[in-house]
C-alpha cells in the first residue's frame, strides 16, 4: 500500500508531539508544564489532521476535536495560573467544571451508543481516568497530574482509537505513533520518579552526614585543647574535611531549582548552603589548630630530648 505524503507529515507531527509530551512531565513548575504540554497538544492535533488528509477526515474528526479540547484546556490553565488572585481562582474552577461537563457529556453520549454492555463498561472506565486526568492538571502539586496521566495513558494504550488508524469500510491498522506517544508519557513519568526518589535517598544520606559531622565537631572541640588529637587529630580532621566537602556537593545536588519561585524559597536554599560552608570553615579552623597542637608537641619533645 502506498504511503501518502500527508501520512508522513502526520508522523513528523507525532514525533514532535511525543517530544513535547515527554519533556512536559519532567517539568515540576505547573505553569511551565502546562505551556509545554499545550504546545505538544497542538502537534498532537495536527497529527490527526495529517492522518485525516491521508485517508478520511471523517474518521479523524472526533480525534481532532479531542486534540483541540486537550490543547485548549492546557493553555487556558497556563493562563489562569499566571496570577494567584480570587478572580483567577474562581475562573479556574468555573473553567474546570465546564471542561468536566463537556468531557462527561461527550463520554456518556458515546458510551450509550456502544453495542454491548462489556464495551460500555470498558469505555466508562476510560472516561473515569480521563476525568481524573483533567482534574489532575488543575490540582496543585506535581504528583496528581503525573499519577493520573500515567493511568490514563495505560487505558488509552489498551483501548482507545488514537492508537488505531481507521481507513474506512471497517479497515483498521495500528497507529504506531499513537502508541509511542502514550508510551512516552508513561516513560516520562517513570523517569521523573526515578530521579525524584533518587534525590529523596540523597537527602536522607545528607542528613546522616550532617549528623556525623556535628557529632565529630563537638567531640573534637572538647578534646583538641587537651592535645589528645596531637597524634591522631590530623588524620581525623582530614577525613572530616573530605566528608564536609562531600556534604556541600550533596547539598547542591539536592537543591530543587524549580521550587525556587520567590524570595523566601531562594533565601531558604541559600541559607542551607551558607550553613554548610560555615561547617566547612569550622572543620578547616580545627584542622589548623590540630596542626599547631602537633607542632607544639613536637617542639616540646625536641626540647626534652636536647635536655
């Protein structure tokens, strides 16, 4: 079967849409996510337009409408979240209710026209996940939208027509690009949580390192004036100095740059770094004192030896 130029163009739009979809779920800032996701939705819609032009626009019209609905929702939410005002919060809730009403009405209309009860139940389940995703996009925080899109993508992958190309007369074939787009969403969420939990583990290790350093500093401060560290203190402090440097490196890795959105969050992150640098300075000063204690002891031993 000859592949039309419009079909190839549709696949190119699909690749672009897939790239934006994957990138959007790596973004923690809600507005940036919505903007990137909305732009991806434009290319997702254009993909269906291209497939319609390559076969039959009638078979793709419903998907084009879904794409326009999805894109509009993301971009309007992006505009609403630009400012946190009572008017915008109210407007956001109204817009969310309108979007849910449209999706629910369309879903019920389609489901009631399906031939069997089993298919109706399956499509009703898909509709629930679709509505959950709409709500997840509006909800604050980075987790609701990722959890809901992951579940929704699974349902789309398994059941929905965006994964099929309908060419008329009941002929269907797999839409590989549609499958890849849904896979990209799921993979992006998995990658996001891999790095998310990696930072959580790193943060726990950082807390342990800070506790070790604090305990050592208290212990060394109490002993250094008694010259107990004259023999072993330099080695101890050298290891402690390396541990303090590691602490600073880990602190920098744990910083969530996307969460620095105002002066308050910027100051808190800066203060954490300043506290670490102070600890490094304290370790350095103790190292110098230990070296001096060592030198003084060597001088006393030399004097005793000469006598």
